[in-house]
């Protein structure tokens, strides 16, 4: 394609040269013929010393004048035929100067199909890529600033409570055993919340600014979900929640990173418990076939407004901000879950209505990490987020 455009441009230039040369020759023949006739007329009428007589038998000076005339006609004609290309080159040069000066709103109209039009298209694409890169840099900077703000806010609240209760426990005032046990339990709860916040923030920074090692193996997803539900039993009891695991198969082995899947469903179950306490039940359903496994986590508590559903997987977003101080969390759990699902080549979605809030994860049974992301062999890879 590039060679074709170059060939067309060179053909156009050669054609213009031929046109200019032919026109110069015609003008030259016309001028020489007419001046020779004028000179002969002057000689025949006895005016050998006149200026016109010089053109009848040209001298060296006249030959030079004829040559200069031909060059001038050729040059003017060629420049006239090339004027569009020259103007286009001027526009491209001006655009490059503006870009070099920092004006990224500059664009060049793509005209024709020669090398200059390709150059203009490349300049426009380069400017667009630079703009996108700068937007990403600004977004990265904004995210970092937002992360620092959220870290300061989310860590300060439980840490302040922990310090306050420890001061009471270690103070000179003797507390009743019941009160002392109550303060210890509160401190422990706040410390666990602080641990969860730090884990979420650490996971977020690894997902966005570092690398996560995927260690793919064979994982029984039914067994994994059963174990997670058992681990969450104290949380279910605390919130007075019932839970149920339904599956169309007794067991299903898939190719995945077991630790990452555990974190994925840990976040989804934790989210369901926090926001589904009013519904009194958490339902986990598994549907497996030969190619895919679909896992849904349903809570019957707070109905999420439809306009908020697309925002749930954005980092730092929290449903009903006023409740977040009570439910805790950094707003990173679902963002982390989405990243883990995408690392496995799957999809995640959410619906919410009076029939419940349902988070649905669809994973491949035979996930091929080499085909999906790397094109090489091996079962452990550094996957850059």
C-alpha cells in the first residue's frame, strides 16, 4: 500500500515535469520563431544594427536569454502544477510546529492518497495517542490522590477507635469484667475491620500498580464455595442470616487460580452479608456445563437503584454513601473482584430489583492462561494489571 502511494506520487511529479518541459519547449519555439521573423524583417529592411536584428543570427547572449526564458517558463509551470502539494506540505509543517509547542488540539486534514496524506494521518494518530496517554497519566495521578485520601479517611476511623478503647483498658480506672470484655471485643472487631481495609488497599495497589502472580491449577469450585460459606458462618450468625448453596452438579473442577477465586467470592459474599442483612438470606447458585460455570450470589436486602448498577465495579464507589460508615469497606472489593474475573477470561454482572440483588460470575471450565494472555507455556505467570 505504501509503495503504491509512493509510486503514484512519483508518477504525478514526473507527469508535472513532462508537462512543464513540453510547455517550456512550446513557449521557447514560439518566442524563437517570432523573434527570428522580426530579426529577418529588420535585416531585410537595412536595420542590421537594431536590437531586433540580433535575433536573426543569435549571438551567445541571445542564446543565454533563450535558455533563461526556457528555465523560467519550466519553473513557473512546475510550481503552478505542484502548488497544492506545496501548500499541503506547509500545513503539515505548521501543524508539527504547533504540536511541538504543546498544542494537542492540532489536526491536519487528510487530502488525497499519497505520501503526504499518510504523513497527515500519522500526525493525527500520533496527536490522538499523545492525548490518550496524557489523559491516562492524569487519571493515574487522580487515582493516586484519591487513594491517599481514602486511605487516610478509612484507616483513621477504626484506628482512632482502637486507640481510644486501648487507652480505657490500660488506664488507671478499674473496669468491671463485663465492661472490660466488651471493650476488648469492640477493639478486636475494629482491628479486624482495619485488617480488611489494609488487605483491600494492598490488593488494589497490586492490581493497579504492580503484578499479581497467577498460579493456575485444577479447582473444585463447589468445594471452594462450600468452604467459604463455612468460614463465613460466624458472620451469618452475627447478622442473623441464613445461607444456601444450590448446584446442578455435586462437584465441578475448573482450571483457575484457587487463591484468586477464593478472594473473588470472599468479596462477593462479604458484600452480600453487609448489604443483605435485611433480607435474612443469602443464596449461592452454581450452574455448570461442559464449557462454563456460572455462579450467582443473591442477597435480598437493599435494592440498588438502576442508575447505580454500572458504577458498582468502579474503584472507591460505594452504594448509598451514608451507610458506608456503618458497613465499612474501601469501595475496592467489587473492583478487585472484576479484575480477578477478567484475569480468568470471564465476565461479571449485577442486577437488582425486588427479587434480590444478584452478582453473576461466568468462568471458563478449561481456562487457558497461555492463549488468553501470554501465548506461551507454563502454569505460573506474572499478570500485569
